C-alpha cells in the first residue's frame, strides 16, 4: 500500500521537470536526484508492501517515515510552483518584472534548501534499510499464500448457504447438457459472494459426478506458480485413473506438462474446475492443456468479469453473475447463524435490519458478523458492533478474516488503480457517485497517467471499467446508450477503504466534532455542515477539500464561506450543493487549484480574479445562477471542462427551459477545452469554436437561422466531437444546418431543438450515432426513412417533430433501438410496427399524442419490451389495455413487465401502474404522487 504515495510523487516530479524547465533552472539537478532516490524508495516500499499484509513483524515506523518523506517532497514541489506563480508575468512595468525576478530567485533558493534537507533525511532513513533487509527479505520470511485466507471462505459452506438451489440448478444444467462441444461455465462475483461455495456444491453434485469421470478441482493462488498448478492438475487426474504419475513429473517444463495433460484428456469427457482466477495469464496457461473433447467442461470462478468474458468467447459457454442475496434470504441466513433458527427476537429486529443493510446481501459478511453476534445477547453490545464495524474488521478475530478476503482484491490492484479506489472514501455512505465527477476528480488529483493517443478522460474511464471488472465497484445507473452514469461501493468494502486511508493518511473524513485528526491533513472530506472545522485544524498541507452539505435549518442556509490562507496548496475544491450565494473571495488566491465545483449553489457572479487560477482544469457552475463569465477566463489555458448551464422545467420541457451563458469573443484560445456547455449563440463566438479542436461535447442555446453558416463551418473542424446540442431561440426559429457537409464522424449523441425545414441530410451518414433527440422540428415528411438504417442508434426521442398522421416502422429498421419516445405529435393517429422492426426495443414512451387512441399496431411483436410508459395520453388508449375489459388489447402487452400511466395534475405527477401478477391477472392502481420530473425529462 505504501508505494502509492511514492509513485504518485514521482509522476508529479517528472511532470515538473518536463514542463517547468525555466523555473527549475539552477535546481534541476537536485530535482532529478530526488526522482532517482524516489525510485530507490519505491523499490523498498514495494518489497515492504508485499510483507506488510502478511507479516505483523514489519517495521511500520520505517514504512511511515518513507511515506512521510514522499509527502514532504510533494509539499516542496507544490510550494515551489506557488512561489514561482506570477499572474502578472505579461506586465511591462519594470518594477513588477523586477519583483517577479527576485521572487523566482527566492523560490529556487528555498527549493534547493528544501531538497538538501530532504536528501539528508532520505539518507538517514536509508541507513536503516540494511536492518530491514536482514530482518525481512534476507530472512526469507515464508509468504502466506491466499490459500490460508481462503479457508475462511468455508464459513459460507458450513452455514449451508441459503438461496443457492436455483443458481446450483442452473450451473448443473449447463454442465451436463449433451450434444455440445467443450464449453466454459464462468461464475463471476465480488469477494465473499459465495462463488467458491456454489461452484464446489456443483462440482460435488451427484449428476455432475455421474457425467464426468475425469475431474480436477484447482484452487488458483496468487503465489502459486503455473508449473505447480499444472502438476497439481495432473496428479488429480492420475488419481482418478488409479495410476501413478509419471516419474519425470517433477522435472517437466510447463510445455511438457500441458502436452501430458492434453494427451491424458484426449477423447475423454472431463470437468476441470479453476477456483478464483485472478489474471488472464493464469487462464492462458491452462487453456492450451485442455483438448476440445465432446461435452467436456471447464468451470471457473473469478472476481474479474473480463476473465469470465474472455474464457467464454474462446471456449464458448455461459457466464453466471452471482448477485447479492435478497433481503429475505439474507435475513434467513443471518438468523440461522446467529440464533440457530429462522427468526430474530423482537427486541433485536431494528439492529438486525441495520446490520443486514451494511452487509448488502454479501454471504461472507453475513456469516462472519453473525458469528460475532451469536455470542452477544445485549442490545448495547449489538449496537456497539454496528457502530464500530470499521474498526472491528481490523481488530475482531472473526471479522478480520473477512477483511483479509475483501482486501485481496485491493492488494491485487496495480499501483495506479489503488489511489483511485481509495479516493472513493471521500463520498458519504450510500452516496451514488457520478461517473464524470469522479473522473474529473481523479485527473485533478494527478492519479491518471497519460497514454499515447488517449485523453486523460478516456484513460480514467478505463480505470473505472477495470474497477468494475474486478467487482470492486458496482454500476448504480446507466444511460440508454449503455454508458456508465453513476456507480457505488459496497458498504463493507467502503469500511475497508476507510481503514486503509486512515492508516496511510490518504484521506481524512470529518463526520463530527469527535473526528480523529492526523498531524497533517492532506485530503479532507466533510460529511456535515461544520463551518468551524476549517479554522481549528492544521490544514497547511491540504490538497483537496470536499464538502457534502446537509443543511439542517434555515439559519444554516446561504451562509458566507470563508477559507483560511493556509489553503494555499489546494488542488481540488468541491463545494457542490453548498448553501452559498456569494463567490468566496479567498478562492481567487488558490493559485494551484485544478478543480472547482460550485454546482447547485446560488452564486450569481464570478469575479475577474478567477483568471489567477492558471492550473484550473474543471470549472463546474452547472445549476447556478451564472449567466456571464469575465473575460479573464481566457487566461485559463489548461481548462478542460467548462460547465455553465441550468434547467428550469416544471412539467414538460419548453424551448426556453435551458439557460446557458454569454461566452467570451476570443473563446477559441482555450485550446484544451473538451466540454463546453452551454453558450449563447453569437456569430463571432460560433466562428471561434472551430479552433477548439479537442472539444468532445458542445452545447449551444439561443440559436438563430443566420447563425447556421458560421456554426457549420466550425463543426466541420471539430473532428473529435462526440456530443452536440443545439437549441434555437424559439420554437419557430429555423435550425439552418444544411451547409454542414462533413460532420464529425464519431458523433454519438445529437440533440436538435428547434424548427427544421427538412431533416439534415448528413444525419444518415453518422454511423456512430447512439442517441438522437429531435424537438419542435415540425417536419412534414416522415423522418423515420432517414434514421432507420443508422447501425448504432439505441435511443430516439421525438417532441413535436412530425405533423403527419402515421409513423411507420418498417421491417429491418432500427435494429439496435432500445428506447423510443414519441411526445406531442399532434397529428399522429396511428403507429405501425412491422415484423422485424425494432427487435430489441426495451422501453416505449408515449406522451401527449392527443389523437392516438390505440396501441401501436404490431406492439405484440416487440418481445424485448420491458417498460411501456404513458404520459398524459387519451383515456381511450389506457382503457384498451385494462385486463378487466373484455375485447381489449391487453393481450398485446401482457408480456411487458412494467406499464405505467402518468398525468400532470395540480403541480405534481399522478402515476398509475398496470402490472401482471404471478397468476397472470393484471390490475391497475395509483401508486405514487410526485412533484419531481419523470426520469425522461431529468
């Protein structure tokens, strides 16, 4: 764990050496020496890290000293940046330039002195290395393999895990089905989810034993060499045959072992179980030893979904994703282990529910915690365990084994992913984490490494996907196009993370006045409104501040914020949702700031001093009252994301529901911009957009017909554009986009709001388009003809798009469409869906189509349809699908699991749900009353 800090500081130092050569003049040699020394420290820490999780005898003080030195180096680097920061460097005033020169000389002298001090400290710490080496590495302390910890996973099996019968039945059926070639059955899930228990029960099933004479169960250990794995497999197979293994087994190479196994299994029906695969090379080492014998099987368990997918792609077969236990089954398992029966004493009911909520259906956690609580019968003892679960994971012998199992996935992470994972601790419990917010924070913190041909955002998205593949985070929400929108962390994994960040002083979490404060706070996440906490602690080393606001009274709202001057090294300031309406003046002095979020505040004005923040990469002013930015924004040459917009929607969207800002005339000088939303259209500004060649997302409001030519010229230059949104100034204002001849070929999302004289011809050539939203287009010709052949279109929205009476979805059209919304098509009387059209449609939304009195013809053919939503639709169409109406159309939609009818009445939404019961009889009932927008409009 300790090498995270050193690697991070090494990357930071390398960047400084490469980018700030002029400022480093005179001290560059010392900086390079420090970098070389850091590489040496990193090697020591990596060795220590391997032992730290296995042997309590490692000198923790020595490791902490090395980590603190790395932090001191980071401080020296940032203070050097701060001292050489000169916002008035362009000034021609002689005195100002002279003072700037003196300031630089002082900075170099200070940096050189600091490096000399750190060098001496490193040397002193390095002198203790020989003792560490002799006591640990040279002593060759035997490593405890993961097999030791995996014995604890048998806790699940001993508990006779509930809810296992259906998964077991499915896996057994996949294994024993005849008339198939060699196949793989992969079981994937997070640590502690019961993969091993389930797979072992399947492996030992009587039907499976009868089907496969030649079987082998291999537990893959992180420290187990491939050679030993193959030998173990061969010994098991020879044991089945009751023959001695070849005498030359111990001297065989890996290739010879694979050849011997393959020869042994040739023409035989076999089952090989590989439990707990961690890496692709483990799978690669085994797969070549397995012949493609008829109806043979390989069953594997893994925490990594990419390993499961790769194995199935190569061998064919099936993946079983092991989900958490439902609440009822969790309760049964918990009560059985704790009380020896299926019920809980009434006086412990509330605590039981709270503990089960923390376990989130994870069998290992339920069994381990119930084992602790089984010896305690007092309410206060249970309450103490619940409140101190994080510390108990480390200190309680029973729970410590669970912590080690959960920690395996973390320990297996490459070093660049460890800080990204630990950083999730900044978010409060049960917080749903916005994907783009997380990615921008990672980048601002310096966790994301550059890769040739990729943006930092693309690299960071890869990091997120890898954490998902490793079952360390969970998807909480996705867009209709399949992009991850939000994610979350299992509650017990979060407890493990919090323990680690506390040990490493990586993040300090302030939950109240009883917070334990380290000597130096580097990252602070405040989970309550505590205005005094920032004044009372030592925060001169603070790098990031996150305030998760919880306003408990009117007196706490809209308070002015003040920040101590000690915030000078701050890189990240996240005040999303803060109860403030005035821009805190201290922010303009935070010269090293990279990330500033004032999203969802009441701030109305940004001061010119914002131009001081030359390192700023993200400025998030979404859902504020900002309508104009100062021209000094143009000084922020590193700015990547500029978000300044808000929505004001009561029931349904209007053309003027979206508010942007007046952009600066020379905005084209911000060459690093990747997201720019939403600017008010202006001929000069639209002409500048073509210079922003890194732009990925662009949003424009208040567009007029005469702006078309300038915008089209600029868009043709934006080759990297992925999302484009254009909204006209009023419903009848024409979006003149016909002069666009070479649109960005990788455009994925297109939002056009305003009148179209005809559908732009270039849309049909955009084969990467996944989502199209057309509003107030008022087309006379059927637009489906031009859209139906788009190969990757999954989401299509129409609002007042078409004035005709019939929409005809033809056979073979919209082959990947999943979501279709038809809103306020005032002339629409009929929708026809031919056989073979929209074969993968999952959600159909019909809104305010007053003349549409019947279901789409052919809707019964949409076999994948999961949700049918009606918003303010005529009562006639709703009546036709009531199951209690004879001769109606209910039979056409009885295969749809969810059908809702929603009406806007008296300032809120009334939602009625029509559902199909288990017996097949449907009913309707009013289920909710909400003042929030339906999901479609959010």
